[in-house]
C-alpha cells in the first residue's frame, strides 16, 4: 500500500486502528483497545477503534487525532505535511513528536529530500 503520511509524520497506513478499520478486523480492534488503554491510561473500547487516516477528509478518526492541533494547523496552512511547512519545528509539533521518534525521523527524511532538491 502507498504510504499515508500524516502531518506529524506518522504513517496512518501502518497504524493498527487504520488497519483494523480497513480490514474490519474485530480481533485487532480488541487487541489495540487493550494495548492503548494500558499505554495511555484511559479506557478505549474495541468498538471505538476506527480510523480512516487523518488526511482522508473523514470524521472517523481515533482518539487524540479527533482534536489534534497539528492536524488543524496543517489543514489551515494547507501544507502536505509538517515537513513542508515554513514553520517546521514549531512548538505544537515538537510537543508531540518528541515522544514519537519514528514520526520525527520520517519528517526529517522528507525535509532532507526537499532540501536536496
Ligand atoms: S491527527 Fe495529528 S496526531 Fe493524528 S496522525 Fe494526524 S497529525 Fe498525527
Ligand atoms: S506550524 Fe507546526 S504544526 Fe502547523 S503545519 Fe507547520 S510544522 Fe505543522
């Protein structure tokens, strides 16, 4: 599948919520709900594990992505993702990706590609 890169550098197509939604996999929904409830300290129900990806234009998004400030900002600025933004490295982005090194790495890779022309 083609990479679906979110504004923050996460790959939506590799996210278990996206995969469970698009393969309609209830076992994966349950497993993901258990794992994330433990990891993030809130109760996520299996039936709420549904997401179309944050750049899909759909309102069906998982958890934090429903209210994400990065997504909102990226849409307002009409940038492909944060790597393409003139304000790359802003506090809104940094506050989030400091905890997600693989997302930061993805954005850095895109930046390097843009800068190398
Ligand atoms: S909604 Fe925000 S946190 Fe979720 S994938 Fe999109 S940019 Fe990242
Ligand atoms: S200002 Fe920050 S959060 Fe907004 S699009 Fe640019 S890098 Fe992303």
